[in-house]
C-alpha cells in the first residue's frame, strides 16, 4: 500500500480508497471489498478498516448497508489525482481528457523561487479539458529536479501517459508533500489561449511540492484550476 507517511492506519486506508474512487477505478455504485478483504489488502485490523470506511462515509464517497457491504456513492468525473488533492474535483458535466503539451529539460524561475536555488528540471506540461466544451479545466506545469536517468523520458515520453508510472520505473515515489492554494486574479492571454477561456478570467492556483523518503524534492507543480470545477475541501 502506498500512502502518506505520518498518517494513522485508518487514514491511510481511507486515502488509498479515496484515490481509487476519485480516479475512477471504483465507479459510482461499485461494491467495495468486504471488511475481511480490506483487512488482508491493508494488513490492518477490522476496527482500523471500519474507521477508514467511516472517514469515506463522512466525505460522502461511500454508503454502508448492514449485511451487504459498502458502496461507492461518488459520481464526479474521474481525473488523475496525482496533484495531491487537497482540492477535490466537484461534480461536473462532460467527460475529461488529458493532453500532454510538452516535455523538455530546462530552467524554471517559478520553481526556483519556490524551492530556492537554481536548477535544471524535467519539465512536463499537461492540460485536462472537457470534451464537450473543449475548455481546459486544469493546466499543470510539473517541474522535477533533474536526475540521472531522466534523459530517455524526453524521447520516449511518459510510460502509459502517466507521470507516476514513469517515476515508479525510476524507483521514485512520493513520501510526503505540501500544497498551497491561491488565486489567479486574471488569466494571462497565453494561458487563456491554451485553456480556451477568456483572458482575464479568475482562476484557482495550486502549488504543490512533493518529496521522497529522504526528504529530497521530487516534484514542484504549478496548476491553474477552473474554480467552477474545483474547491477547497477541509476535514476537521
């Protein structure tokens, strides 16, 4: 099981199942594994599984029927949740598709300002857009401090279109991270053209830094998000 370090086991169970649900691997109405099955999958006790399911139920992602099991009750649009998600995709209209805009190696002033120092990065730009309207719902600029072994990615691209799968091939995985949510008061003409939206439109901004187990920076992501699709979700 891959889950953020420092979390209670029940929260790790909830986070992993939440990711399965939000990424569409468990669709609306799907029956989750039995408690015994989840105990075996996560190697935890029955009480831990139940506490994890209670977290999902409070988020409105599942409902539990006595004697039958737990069912997914989330019908939002499936999207890659590799951004973190402190922000959660709201329910929207129309299928979402991801387009790879560019892969290159080079500098990044914004990443340098956030991380400190000056680096060369593996730069990956992706657009997620609604097939029905053609409008972008998120524009993501990933900047990964350059590592030995990244060069083939420039030619071959991402494994199966997934950055996570590509990093896994290099033995890299997220162990911790932090996110900052802000506002883009006015969308620039360049970004407006990419997202097929009006220049000057207000947007959300998510900045995320992830680290490997040693504490070394793995990735900086600067994302522009459609506020009609995304919102801040805080559990307390």
